[in-house]
């Protein structure tokens, strides 16, 4: 599969470092030059995409809301 065009500006290339698989959803940690990006996706998508530790991926980040709390 080749991505021709996408409207997401925050793209981080990296490799999957860890997968915590659940029954319905899984956490996927992607190690990027900017740090670890964690995505929660369906376990079905993990299997359909053939994601395993070491797979090269692109994390696409599009946030509709960012919250900040004072420490």
C-alpha cells in the first residue's frame, strides 16, 4: 500500500517498540526521533496491518483538542 496524499501535517516515521494487546483495543508504542508516540487502535487493525515489534510505520497525529494542566 502506498500513501499518495494525506492531510496530516504531524507525521513521525519510526519503528514499533511495543504492543500491548487487548481483547478489543491495543496500545502500540512507536519509537520516533522525537520520542515515543503511543497509539490506541483496534486489535483487529493490529492483526490486519501485520504489526509486530520492529515494523517500520508512520505515526500520523491529528489532534482535535490538546489539554494543558499547570503543575
